[in-house]
């Protein structure tokens, strides 16, 4: 399964967004200048990686949608079904 395929990619994106939120909201990280600088660098790296991943995911969604449209098919999606076999 393609790791960028929707909706299988959502848990990974959520995990990365939670990491970014924890870095940004870290109260211990603001206690000294070095920790603050390190926190800003970490947040910048995570946010840049997230932006890149969202771009790749959206590109993959567009590619898959075009492929399905060209074949006159629709992607089945069962809400609430988290079985990995059904996320294709």
C-alpha cells in the first residue's frame, strides 16, 4: 500500500501534527535561551516536514483522483472501517 494514499496517511499526519504541537507548547523549553533556540529549530524542522508531506499527500490524492476519473471509477470509502485491507 502506498504510504501517501488517503486515508491511510491520516494517522501519520496526525502524529506529526501532535509532535509539532508539543514542541510549540512546551513550557519547559522556554526556561533558558539555548532551549528556546533549540525549540524554534525543532519546530521549524517539523513544520517544514509537515508542509512537504501535506503537499505530497495532496499531489497523490490528485493523481489518484485523475486515474480513477480516467477509468470512470470511484474510490470506495467506508467510514469507521479501520481495517488496513479496506483503506486502499
